[in-house]
């Protein structure tokens, strides 16, 4: 069965590119464009991995991750931050609240796939 990945980013073009890269490798993907939409989506579904942006208008990625970790149904879901925030404080914050990886944009398809494969293999 194909692994399901949720892409959460407010940039539709980037979401399309990420989705295309992942689908080509056999992953099932869903996309939402805000932090609140991610929480709404995950309230009734499970996924194998969440790719999460930090800077979004309604609810930032840090807050989304905190909500996911506080919920027993999603607390074990691996979350990878994929963000333009390159500062050390943001990276430390992301890892401290439970992200399994912190990737910065722009990202190559190969780097994305390597990360996704590693995270999914370690969470199985």
C-alpha cells in the first residue's frame, strides 16, 4: 500500500511541484493550503507523513505541530518542516517541538525524496 503524505503550504505552485515529485515515486498525496486546513484534514484521517511550512497566514507551522503532538491520534505522525526560514532559532524550535526533520526551501527533488524515504523507513 502506498504511503500517504499531507503537504501543507500556502503556495499552490510549490504544492503542485512537491505533489508531482512524490506521486511520480508512488506516494499518495493530499494538499492543503493553511494550518487550520491541515488540522481540519487530520481530524478525521491519518497520514504517514506531513510536510509542513512554517510561515502561513492563519496558523503557523509551529502551532500546527503543537496541536498535532497534543492529540493522541496524531502525536506519532512524523512531521518534516519545509520552510524558507533558515535561522537557527526556528530550526531549534521546530525540532524541540517534535519535527523529525527541518528542510529549507528551495529544495531539490532528490533531497526531498531522500528525506521522505528516510523518515518513512524509520517510522515503519
